[in-house]
C-alpha cells in the first residue's frame, strides 16, 4: 500500500510537466490578398498573350515567411507560413491585371501551346521583411519580359523594386504591408508595357 501511494504521488508530481510538454504550437498561415483590377475597357486589339508561372529563388519557395536581420543573413519564421505559393498568387494577379488593361483579346496561363502571339515570363525577385538600417520594412522585387512566339524576340522587359515601412511590428502587420507593396510593384511593373504590342513587330 505504501509503495502504491508513493507511485501515485510521483505521478501527480509529473503530471503537470507532462501536460505542459504535450502542448503543441501550430503554425499560422497567411496569403497575399491583392485587390481585383477594374473591369477591362472595350477591346481595341486582337492580341493573345499567355503568362508563365512566376519563378522565384529557392528560399522564397519553402513556405515560411522570410526576414533579413542583415544584408547577408536570411531567416525564416518557423510558425508563420504562406498558405499558398506566392508565385501562384503573383501570376494570377498579373493575369487579371493584363485582362483588365484591355490590351489583349485573350490572357491565359501558359501551357506550352504555340497558337498565341506573346508569352509573358516573370520572376519574384524579393518578398521579405527587412530588420536592419533602422525600423522594419518589407521589400518586393519583380522582373518580367514579353517574348514574341513567332521569332523569339523580346519586345518588352522591366524590373521593379518597392519598399514599404511596417507600421505594426508583428507578422500580420508585415504581411499587410507586403500586400500593399506587392500591389504597387505589380502596377509599376506592368505600367510600361507598350500599347499596342502589335505595333512593335
């Protein structure tokens, strides 16, 4: 009986510790929430373009939100991750913005077909929180080019980098600023596409 009492007492001492150890922290998931573009104007041009999925450096494709403490050091938030691949979200936003521009009769995702006139290829260069040189900010970088399918020539290219200061210094605040900065970067990237492309043969 004395032995049983000792075992029970020992278990009661260990129980709070075991309960504490069993607490699991689950990651929080975020997404870029870019606003939809306005309705396109009436079609004036008969031009078809297909958009390849944006490329990105390997560290931006791993899922966690990225931050930099120094220019040389890349860190990852273990419990703050992207719910969807940012490359797919940026690709979809570019497709919608190109449709809204009214410059193209058809804008689609590139699937290897050759019955289109142009291919849009882009790269997500940067999407990260930056924590050095005073304050907290986000940096977004995009580059892209448009190639004519018939002869492989590049008819347009552009690279943009945008930065935005984070007002609320937490991860939701960082993601909110990433949304605003990404919207600016996409608009700036696409604003220099010559219209109409059909005149640039």
